[in-house]
C-alpha cells in the first residue's frame, strides 16, 4: 500500500525573456521553467516529485525519523 501525502510548498516565480522560471526556495536545486506561468507551475510539480523521490532513494538505507513542527 502506498500512502499519498499532500503538502504545500512555497515557490518563487519570475518572468524571463524565455517565459517563466520557477523554483522552491526551501529545496536547493529544485527548479523548472515554462513558456507560460501556468506551464511553469505545472512543471515545478513534476520537478518537486522527482526531487523528493531522489531524496527518499538516497536516504533509504539511513536511519531516519519524522518530526512535527507546529
């Protein structure tokens, strides 16, 4: 069974000469782009999923725990 967890991430969006650049300030290296603002925001979702999957894969054999910040 796979548990899906929905989270919100703050993203920054900047218009460029080629369209829009978008990145997640809290996740270094997680960025994308698109010709339109809508396309850029959709593309960052895919980039974010890939980023988080990579982090999970790289930490799978490491001792980990989860904490709640509230």
